[in-house]
C-alpha cells in the first residue's frame, strides 16, 4: 500500500532515532538488543550483501557481552559497521539508500567517539 513503510525502512528509521538520542550512559543491554535485532533481521533477508554486516554485528555483540569491555575493539567494530553500511547504500533500493548512508555516518561517529 502507498504510504506504508517496509520493515526495512521502519527498522532503519528506528535505529537512526535510537542513535540520535543515545545518551552517554545508555545501558549495554539496550545496545545488545539493538545489535541482536539487526543481526537477526539481516540474516533473515538471506542476501549476500548483508552477510558481512551481520557477521560484524555478531562480532560487536561479542565485544559488548565480554566480561570486560574493550573500548578499542568496540570502536573498530563500529567503524567497520559504518563503512559496510555506507557501502551497502550504493546497491540498495532507493527507498532505504539515504537511511543506510545516515546510519553508516552515525555508526562511524560512534566508533570515532570511542577512540
């Protein structure tokens, strides 16, 4: 139906909104839930272009659930996710390409803030 958004657009917009409003003290559980939801969503799409992003999300989840948080590893993972997400925009449907670029920018910004 016209005017309705696909799950991909809704998920992208929700994640961008989440990142834009991300307070400094956001709980790790909240971040893990968001990462987990994205990993599952990308794997369920069963598209090769999402595999690298899903794999990096799995890495990030591992860093976030480790007994001791490694800021450098988390930063590098976020930077990689930013790069992969931005790159994926070039081959994406036009309805989500701009949101992918925006999300990639936010992931990169988050990664840089941890360096």
